[in-house]
C-alpha cells in the first residue's frame, strides 16, 4: 500500500465528497485529508459490488446486482437470508469477492483501488 493508514467513512447524507472530507477533518484534525476515502453511498455498496452470479445464487439473491453506488444499509439488510447472521452473510461475500466486477459496479470502490491499490 501507498499509505500508513486509510480513514474510510460513508458519505451518508453529506451533499458531496468534499463536504464529507471537511466534516471529517473538522472532527478529527489529526487525520490528513489525503488519507480519507469517502464511500459512496455506504460501505455495503462495496460488498454487493463484488458479488458474482454464482455467489448471489448461493446466497438466495435473485435480483441481478448492477451499479451499487446508491445501495443503503437498509437495502443490503433486506438481501440477507432470514436464517443467516449479517456477519456470516458479509463473510460469505468476501470469501467469494470478485474485485474486477466490483470495480465496474461501484465508482467509489474503483476510485479507492486506483488511488491506494
């Protein structure tokens, strides 16, 4: 990696990435602005971005996963099978994660890889 640390935060309801970075540096003045990555919209979008068809089917996700930039925690949570803990669902995604697919589906994930990958 090209960094000692990376500080990641969801954009949530901030109007833009710059506003979110400004808020973070205001709250945590010891964090360098160049070390901040803002996830658009939420980190769950990064998880879903890397799902391939096989893993989606295995997890019972019938809807095709497209661009994930606007995925929210609530939408992500609706995809979790009722008999599976959230952490297990997330772990299963990561075990089968496809970085190449994720770069195409999620702009902030692609940006992250280009900057720090």
